[in-house]
């Protein structure tokens, strides 16, 4: 009668600091590995083991894939996980007379043991782990912009948009052994004409927000409940607000249930300082450890009023919520089928890190939902987007509307008084990169410098920095990253123009500087700067 497509967007900005022993922002990756990526893989393994022929769509962005396969970050994550295991065991031993805390410590010991087992079984290579589920047909892995650059704010420089697309596709091909079929547009942000470049890049479909379809011309007959084709042949899928709200909404969403784990009350801030000191920042500042003992209890309660968490009851609640979500999708799809006269498609996309990291019970919810959908209903079939297009090759042709999934649905979240200052600098750097792209390198050193200039521009364009500036969290880091990549780019540009990166003119200091920057910002090792040549 209909289809349900779950889509997870797995993305983190490229954060790698070999020049320092500890950078807090690197732990964004380590937390996501522990709480999201490994738990999702563990779920996939369980479904496959139990003979459930599941379907799932998931983006793995180039920065995330690069970090997951980086030996330095793998080594640092190994150390991070060892400290977690040590702290959980210490908590278990320390709380011999506190039954509930001991029970929770044992829960974390088992969780970290599961993470360790999977991490080592795949030789620290989680990309290979995800790829095996793509190879089995269960998982459709799609790509994103090379560094999650916000494409509508680059449209005056088509070469910059093209670089974000083609570098991402080539990177995907290197790691997954095939060309990607689909793309999660960064921030689901679309502008008219983008579909031509997406088609030229060899991509079959893209994901945008609902109003990208709802305001398309002509208006799509089936709204957001069927994809549309653009005149280029690229399919466009839109986000279903109803299913999204049930998970995302701060007011009515499942993650706010009082039984679920409280994210903001962490052992790193609760424990005695001398006791927790070996497990927080080297400078002595407290930080989240990932070991949390309390449940949400009530939305408006102070953290001190939170009650102890119980994973047993939280798991039961996740099963209840999965059943409720399934029931709502059944009723929704039955109604849509009666109105449309054809099988509707409900696309439910989310940030992957919501499941496990922000919403601790999220992976349990997904596991229960997939199992219940498989065994307990016959109203809809779960599908991934590539499979849906194979089975439904005929769709209405429309022109999508400009859109994004930020606040109020357009571009102001990424262009406002908190972050507008970055764009004149990014635009100037883009103009300079296009100029450099016409240059033929004199030797291998200048070739390396030109390619590094392309990397620095791509890293500066990451939409994450503008997003962080707007949200007001970790702003100094986002500002520092934007400025550092632009400064490196401008240094490279000026020295290349002066011929200072030719072997006969380069000083040992400049060569050493280039080697250092190449090591620090080592994303896209096979990039070719000519990708910025005029189209």
C-alpha cells in the first residue's frame, strides 16, 4: 500500500589536530563513534543475523569518512575508549554499596565492551563495516558536499559548487568502489539550476526539504509523498514533516520522554574533582565523559532534581514509541493511499547523531521499528531511495523551489549578523582559486601547493562553522577554523603567484611549512586543483 524510507545523515566537520596532544573538539568524533556509529552497526548486524531483510538509506559525508579512516584519529579513539572502559570499571568497583549506580556502571561496562568488540573486529575501519551492508543491499550509502559547503551561497561561482560535488563523488568512489547514486544536499539546501550540476556529476537523486517539493512548479500532484523528476532526470525527495516532528520536536518528540536518559547531567561534572581528574581535560577543566546516571524525569526540573535512570524501562519505552511510530505511519499511509490512488512514499530523514548521542535510546527505537515493521504490519514496506526509484521509474517532472531545512526554511541560518562576515572572504578566496586553477605547475612542489590551496578553500567553506557561529556554541573554535584555513589559503596563493613554491626558489622554511599544512589538513589526498577551472 505504501513505502517508508528512513534516511540518516551522518556528518561531522573535519576536525583533526596532530599539532596538539588534546583538542576537545576531536571528541565530537569519538562520542559519535561510541554512541551512534558503532551502535547502528551493531543494530545492522543483529537484523542481518536474525534474517530481517532491512532497507535503510544513510549518508556518510567525505569529512566523516576521512576521519573514520585516519590512523591518527583511530589511535586517539582507541585511547579514548580505553579511558571510558577504565572509568566504567572504576565506577562499578567504587559503588559496591550503591546498587542502582553499580547496575548502571555494569550497563556501561557491557556497552563499552560491545563497542570494543566491534571496533576490533573491523580493524578500526568502520567505513568497511558500513560498506559491507551496502554490498549486501540492505544499506544505501549516499554522499554529500565535499566539506558540507552551503551551496546556495556559492551559486555565483559555479566552479565552487562543482568542486563540492565532484570532489565528494570521487572521494566516495575511492572508498566505496563505485560512484554514488544519491546526494544529501548540505543542510538540504537547494537553489534553482543546481540539478544540472548534480546530473553532470552522475548523481541520480537528491534530498531536500519538503517545501522544495511543495512549492515546485508545477505543483506536484502528490506533494511530498512521491519524488519528482527535474528536467535533467535527477529525482528529488522531500522530507515528511509529520514523521520528522514525532522524533525531532522539543515539545511532542519521543526523545523528551521522562524515562529516557538525561543528556546534560554527566559524571564528568558530577563526580568529585580529584577522582574524575584523570578522565577530564588535561588542563583540569571538566567535560562530558559519556557516563550519565540520570533520566530526564521532567522537562522543567533543575539538573539536581533528576532521578536515576533505568535502561530496562527506557528500552521498554523505546519499544512503545516504535510501535506508536509504526501505527502513525500505517494510518498516514492508509489515508494517503486513499487520496492519491497510488502507493505513497514517506521519507523520514534525520541527523544520524540524534540516534545514540543526543537520544541515547534512539538506536533501540530504530531496531524495534524495523523489526515491528517487518513482522507486525503489511501496510507499508521499508525501502531505501535507490530501490524505490528502480521500482517506480515514472514520476512527475517539476522545477523544485529554493529551500533548506534551517530555521524558517531558507538561507538565513547560514547568512545572518553572526556569520555574514565570512562570506566576502570566502568569495575572494574562491575567485583566487579559480585564477590558480588556470595555472600549470612548474614542478611537483608547486603542484602540491596548488592542491593544498584547493583543500584549504574547501575546508573554509564548511557550513558547520557558520552554523556554530549562529547557534552560539563553541564559537571561538568555529571562528578560528574559518580564519586559519583562509589564512593558509591566502599564504599559498601569494607565494604561488610569486613563484616561491617552485623548487629553484622555495626556501627550506616554506617547504617545511607546506609539508606541515599538508599533514594537518590531509583531507582529499588525491584532489586535483584543476577542478576549479571555469566550466
